[in-house]
């Protein structure tokens, strides 16, 4: 444990040395081996590496070096056809999954379980500065593989990233830590960012959904509506008033029981994502972010739940109240 803390502290100091750019990576605890070459290797085919395989990596990037996209002759001709990461059931990586860590004075608790995880926020991408260098998992970063970095998801985790401005999506393997910029929830590889169309702008608002080994989201969102054939009109022979009868007892609809606790409501998705992250760090789960429009304005709600029964909901409400977080019981 002391060795781990010392290595983490040394990594944070190295990151802090970059004064003009906030760090994107959280280094792996194992020291990087000697580089196999003097520069990052060029990738010309889709990277379908064996998950978890560690290859010889370059040393950390020099302090102050700026990230940049690959040059035109480095980009594979089939970059638009590189397939999604293939989800599979895997164990947590030996590296990159400490209980917690700290970067620039901000404390992060790594989630133990990603089931049902879903959030919205801004995605960015990272490229040549980190290409060929070691990720937090110990794997070598390949900017042409479908991968990504997240601050608190277990490593590895598979997630579907959807660009909310154009509907394009990609499945990536989360195998790194970052991005450590306010409001950003995920850093994508160059190829993944190219797939969903954010290379030019540098970032975009996205929705992140963790997927299982079959590639399906663990929390269904916006299921397609099922079309129902119209019923044939009833044939009425003759309309006559019915004679008065005994009073009929009307069945009163049962009140819908709240299944969630609304912990916060925000007009800015970045503030909502930051608040959700603070709750996750405090061990509050499951968490859900929902967006809706009211009076033409987007509203982002942070929900805790769903809960199986009223007792579980009340227990969580009291726990949050003890931490000075007031909540509102809601049905969805």
C-alpha cells in the first residue's frame, strides 16, 4: 500500500508539472519498460488486440508537450471502417483500479460495479501525444483502436458513446483514466472520435451507457414504440337510453409509488454530470441522469434509484439527508 501511494503521489507531481494543459491520463502503477523504438509505431490496420494484453510502450510524454492529431500519412485509409470494440465478460485489470486516487487535489473513488451506469456530458479525444504510451490499465494506447478513458468506471468496461448532436454512436473499451477537465466525462481514441464526428470540434455532448457482454445496454433507454392496429368500429343497432340502475362503484386508480429520489436538477449538463460524480464518489448508487425540455429549455436531473420498495427508498433518503443532500421522491 505504501508503495502504491508513493507511486500515485509521484504520478500526480508529474502531471502537475504540466502548467499549460490539465492532465488527461492517470499513469499505471507499474513502471514503463524501455521503449522498443524512438517514436510511436504507425498503425495502418484496425486494432483488434487481445483484451488486456500489454505490449512494449514508450516512456511518458515530455512535460509541456501538446496533444495533436496524427498526420495525414499516419491515418489508415480505412479509419472510417474500423469496427467497434467487441464487448466480452472480463475480470478487472490488475492495474488502473485502485479504490481511490487524487489528481490536482480532486479525489476520485473508482466504482466497484458499472451495472446500470449512464451519464451525459462532454466527450473529448486524445491522440498522438499518448499514442504508443502506457495507459492506466498497463495496455499500450493505440489511437486507432476503439478505446476510451473515464475517471471512475472499472477498467476494463465497455460503453456505448452517442453524440447527441448527430445520433452517431460507437462502442469502446474503457482502459484508461481521464479526462481531468471540468465537465468532460470521457476521452475517446482518435478513431472513436472520428466515428461519432467530433474530431473537428474537439468535443461534443454525448451520452455514455455501459453495455454488457452482448453489447446491450444494462438500462433500457427510450424503447421503440410498438404500433397497435386500429380497432374496428363497433356496430350499434339502435341508440336508446338505459333505464336507471343501481349506483356503480368507480375504481380509483392506484397511486404510483415513487421509485427514485431526485437529488438535483440543472440547466447545464456539465454541472449535472459533476454532481452525479460527487454522489458516486460518496458511494451513492445506482445513479441515473435524465434530460427533458421545459418551456423550450433543457433540464438535466440527477436521480438515485430505482428502489425495489418504499423502505429502501426511505433509507437512502435519510442517508442523503444526513449528508445535507435534500431529495424529492419521484416516479421516474
